[in-house]
């Protein structure tokens, strides 16, 4: 069975070779909105910290646990869900896990003490952490490889939109009412998304006609032990480990090392987020036009240059910090989007769901590992400035170079499978 026959029905009469049909355009919008709510729920915890800690009378260490427990529960649930990921209609699977995510966020909104909040974050992570992998499997089933760069580009703008729209709106609600309202707003939006998926999304069940292992554990083991997937899993681990190293300490480094006033931080996030809204789709289109690996190569080069500059900056002005951040986002998106599109061509059709779930788990767990390693490398001076931040930059560069070499062999693997010279 070919890749095209796995797709949900599309409007072929108006579909161009590289264009989206009407249904595909609706589906891309739906998946981007789903990703928006998932990412917003994850990243909003950090800016709400200053409000949450005194409200619940918890320490910074307890708050750190509440933040990190999402990633670890998401990583574990991804592995557990991998065995079942290809045994159901992907639309039904998306609804199941997204409803669970909404229930977990509801627990957070209703939490009156730390322990209930912690439970809410665990439930949200268990369900929300799997949604991204289901979205990726749906994209792979419905869209041919030559369109996936643009699809990934649009869906990845959810991260930028959560910075530009979600975080300011959440903080506004929390400051004017309370932090419960911020989570409640996500719940209300998520309910509307559930209804939209129910009404507008078609079944994605072509993979059910393919050969399946007899039980979930056999399916999981078959995916994990498949030799042709090992390299892709390794690249995923490298990208996530390196990518999460600078992120947790970015705000402290910007304020204490670069000399930017803390009240100007939202400006940096706002401007970089606005640029990212346009960068994502542009990078996706370029990766489909010029090839996934050449775009990834450009992104790696850009990332290495900008990370080197960023980690060696002294006291500078706000404008320069914004420019550096925007250019780093160009590098990040130019690696993230083509790598996801390229690796989506690796798994066999009957293992796409489990492959995506395992990859998502690796991203979560590797990201947590990257944050732990970063905390072990850097040190803080009495004035709050960070020492050895440049060492983190060198580690990120090293992982980027190794990932670049590994991705070359991934694209060769995809090219051989597709019968082309380059992808």
C-alpha cells in the first residue's frame, strides 16, 4: 500500500503538485491550534512561577518539581503509548489524549494546594506529551514528503504564537484575577478545539489495513529494535539534548550577564516570537523547495555562529540582544522543521505512530537531561551573573556538529528509500 492511500480523502480536483487542498489547509490549521494549546500549557508554568509560589506557599524547589514532572511523565507515557499508537484511528487517538490533556489542565485550574497542582501536571504530561507524536503521525499519513516541510513550518509556529499571544494573555488573566483563571482559559479554548476536531477532521485509519503485531508490547519492541530507526532516534536525542541546554538559563543570562533590565524581557520574547511566526512557514517552504538536508545544513551553520556570539556577549543594548535572539530562532527553526520532515519518512506506515511516540519521549527525556547537564556546568556569582555559560555554547556546538553528520546518513537513508539523490 502506498503512502498516498494512507491519507485521508483530499480534494484532488483542485490540488496542485505542491499546493494544499481545502481539507489539507483546514487540517494544518487544526493541528497547529492543537499544538498551540499543548505548548502554551507547558511553557506558561515558568512565567506564572512568581504568582504561584506565594499563592500556594511553596518553595522554588517545589515549583521546579512541578515544572519538571510534566516532562518526565510525558516521556514515560510516550513509551507506554507507543505500543498502542498504530492500533486505532489516529483521529480517535488524538481526541482521547487531548481530552485527557484537557482534564489534567482542569485539575490545575481547580488546584487549591500544591499536591493537587502536582497531580494536575502529571496527568497533563501523561496525556499532553503524546499529542505531539500523534500530530506528527497524522501529518506523515496525510501529506506526501514534498509537502511536509511547509506543514511542519506552519505547525511549529504554535511555539511562536504561544510566546506572542498565549503567555501575555495568561499573565494578564493571572494578574487581573488569579492564576486559576489562566489555566481555566486554556481549558475553555481546548474544549472548543475538541469540538472542531470532532466536526472537521476526517478519519485517519489507512494504517489499520496494514500488518500489525499481535500485541502492544510486541509492536513496541518491533519499533525499538528496528535497526533502520536507530540513527533517527540518535539524532532526535542529540537535537533535544543540545537544544534544551541554553533555554532554562536564558532569562538569568540576559538580565545578569548582558545587562538587560528585567522589565525588558517581555519585549525580547514578543519581538522574537513575532519574527518566528513568519520564520517557521518560510523555512518550511524553503526546505520543500531546496531540500530538507540543505536547509538543515544552513540551520546548523547559522546556529553555530549565533550560539558562539550569544554565549560570548558582554554588556550590550536591547536592540542587539533582540537581533541575536531572532537570528538564533532562524537557526533553530532551520534545523527543527527539516529534521522532523525528513525523519517522518523513516518509519514504515504501520509503525508511524509508535515511531513518533518514541521520538517524542526521547525529546522530553533528552531535554530534561540537557537541562540537568547545563545546571551542572554553570555556576552563579554573588551578583547573580552566570559563569561558564560559554562552555554550554561549546557543548551545544559539538552536539550540533555530530547531529549534522548523523543527519547526512539519515537523508541518505531516506533518499535511497525514495530513489532520489537528495531529499
